C-alpha cells in the first residue's frame, strides 16, 4: 500500500494541462503515493447541478491531501443558463467548489508564497520573498449574502445598526448585502500560524494588513488579536498597515516585507498583487491548509481559450506540488523540486509564452525533471 493517498482534481480547461505536468514531475520524484481521481468543476455543474459532487467529498475524506488544477466560475445568471435543461428552474445555485472545500474541511490557512526566482524576465525585482497568510474560511467570502434583502432581515439589522436606515427608500429587490464575518478564533489561529512561520524561517517581522479605521469591528478584532499573539513572540516585530497603503508600499519597497497576514478578501487582493511582483499567476502557488487536511493548487484560473493547447506556464502548479511535499514532510523532495525549478528559470532556455518563449507546458515539466 502507498504511503499517501492524494485526491487528484484536474478541474477545468488548463487545470487538466498543468496537472499533467505535475504528474510528470511527481513520477520523476517517485513519491510513494496513490492518486485517486475526483470530479470537480464546471462540467459537473452543467450536468449534475453540483460542481463539487458528494462523491468527491467522500474521496477527499479518505485521502491524505488533495491536489487541484483550476476551475471555471461564472455569475449566477450565466451559471443558470448553462445547466442541463432538466435542471433549470429547480432553484440550484452555483457556489465556488474551492470555497466549499475550504469551509467543509476547515482549511483556514491559505498559504501564498511569492518568491522571485533570479533569471525570470517577469520579476519586478529579484530580491522579493513574500509569504502571505490569508484567512480562508471567513470574512466577506463566508457566503452570508442577501439579494433581495428580506424585510425581516432588514428590520433586525436596523434595530442593531441604525446606519442601514439611509437605505429605507431602496426596495429590497434593489439591495444586496454581504456580511463580513470575523471570529476571534478565526483571527487568532491565522495570526498565530503567521508568527510560527516567521519564527521557523527567520523572518523578523509579521505585518497585519487590515483597515480598522473604517472597518472598526471586524478589522478591529483582527488587530486586537494580533497584538495579543505578538506578545508570545518577542523576537518578531508586529507591523500594522492598512490594505490600501500596503498595496502602494509593496510596489515601493517590496523587500521591506516578509510575512503578511490578513483576512479573506484582503488576502485575495494582496496575494495577486504580490504574485505579479514575482512573475504573475503563472508563478503563484497556494496551500489551503487545516489541522488535519490540505488542498494545494495554482492560483490561476482555468483559461478556457488555452484548454488542451499546453501553452500555459506550469510553474505555479509545480510550486504547489512543492508546498504539498513540504506539508507531507517530504522536505528533501520539496527542496530538490524547488532547486530544479530555480535552475530552469535561471538558465532561461525553456520558457513558456508568458515568459517570452515558445515552450509548452509539458516541455517545461520535462526541463524541471532534467534538473532534479
């Protein structure tokens, strides 16, 4: 029996392409693992009305971790139009399967390394080494939303916050509300993860990125808990910044920052800007990590226009494999893979279209294998 059982979730379009590249590398590394295919993505929404079927949840619950490619997501009205005829009008509502995975398995840490590898023509600067800890299950992505806004919900909200009264003239079907939900436990555990990582890897600071001067209650709670956690790490300095200013400072002085921690939506935005500093989404990997389970993925979309062309850059996917190897405790294999990726980038002989070259997804994978 294999040491690991890994749920294999290619998903949609180029997710299939980059997962094929991942398989080439994993085979070369000789990871002692069994790969179990699991259905996820737009195809299953259209055919079954569920992009994350229950059979996939069952597979994941019986696996060590999951590896995921990419998915297609569309707005509610467009999603309804693409349902199979027999499923239309049944009240089905599309919801991102990756968000559901995060919440179902309580994968509260979204780990987003953004490291510039020398030799990449896409680096903003070559000295950037950022790691973002994004809370993964709460915030504005909690899924607590209303449209239209029910009258009883409106009245209850007004009772506790009269500020909603200024929208009294707006009919319920013209009013949409999303709630930003932050819990003390959610704030504490993501912030502590960030400090633990900083201590383990020698980062001198942790930067909390929020907006407490405007979002007084939710960002305020994050800030209070960060200050409490910081007392347990006297060797690491806590910096506090506002999300808008932080975006500016990342462009101005990216080498000032190492570990950054923030809530869900701010982390989504912050990590994409940071990814662009080191080459774009073709270099952006992420781990969705809980206490007992994890799912690893590149952060790019499914890019349907490139599906099956083996055109896209697989480095983000391969770096996701590296994160998975580290999480599994296969640190030597993880370091070997990262070193091989760095060598291919430094030599510059194999480059995908985004890097100004003509190499294919699989050619990049084989080049990495040649350096292992």
